[in-house]
C-alpha cells in the first residue's frame, strides 16, 4: 500500500481480505436484524454476534477495543452509538435498535451498522430510519476518484437536513483497513469541494448518525453509551466502502 496525505491505499489482495470480512459483517447483521424482536435482550443479540463470528472463523473487531467489553454495539431509541449490551435491556414493540458490528479477517477489518424497527414503529420514527439510510447512500454516491471528503459530508448533511433531522457532529466515520480506525476522519457534515481528494485504494467507513432533535449528545456513566442530549431518538447506518477507478464498492455486503 502507499500513502496519500497519510491515508493508506489498499492493494487488490488487501481489498479481497476486506471483502471477506465485509461479507461476514453483512451476514451477521442480517441475522441480528431478524432476531431484533420484542422480548429479546441486547445481551442475547451480543451472544448471537459472538456465535456467528466463531462459526465463520473470524475475530471480533470491537471486543476489548479500547476497553470495550462486548462484541456488538446495541443502541436503542435515544441511544446514538456504543450502547453496551445488557441482560436487563429488553427490546419492546415500537423501539428502534441500532446494531454496530465489525470483524477481523487475517488482520483486516470491516465495520457496518444498521438501524432496525422492532415490531411496528411510529411513522415519524420510520422516516428517521429511512432518511438516515438514504443519507448513507447519498454519501456513498460521492465516492469517486478526484471527489473530496467534503462532497461525502455535504451529501449526507444536505439530505438529512432536508428531511428535518440533524446530523451528529461528535462522532464521525473513518478510514479502515489494518486497524479499525485509520485516517482520514469522515465527517457527516461539511462543505462540498473541500477536504482530502479521494483516490483508488482508499477504504472508508461512512456512518451517518442522525437525530430527530438537536445534534448534541452526552455520554452515560458507563463511559461508552452516547445518548441524545434532548432525549429524542437517533438512527445509525454504516458501510465499509472502497474507492475504485470505477466508483464506490461497498465491501460490507453478503457474497
């Protein structure tokens, strides 16, 4: 790999390993989404994630990372990101649950997130979830060689705000590869035409976190779980994406 402004460009061999990791992430998130039903605890979802990783022969990316105690991040309703699975946290109909998950395959990482409705949810909550998913798609559409990081950020922010929601600023996306978090940071807010120029071989984890209310968050006493400061609900979607000469390639898909 070679550096571009401190950003490592991945080789074809490295991208192949990241595709393998990404397929495991995508499969596991699908399984978890199917199990996110009323009456299920977030601890049970974590155990499913750990079991699926073991079956696939991969390693968990989050477990013990900077001291994080679990395999999966499970954030419910007003929880934005980094929710710690617990045996006493029970999903109920009408909730939304954000599942953030990553694995390591032969030293290479992949990372993705989805937000899943639990049973029937309110129409305005569904709008939040859909707007967040769409904003990720808008950001990915900008991931062509010679575009800039600001183009991704502006595309996400513009879509989110056009729907009446707000983009979290305290947490951003990131480069990814031999480490879970590499340069560059990938904000979900900013100005088009600014920032680092994209090049083939860059791999970015783009992850809009979107709130129904204001963008401010606070961290709970567990030191991890981020919640909206105003108590309104939040959604989170993420993919690991490679920039190629032919445009963006999403690595976190089933194959």
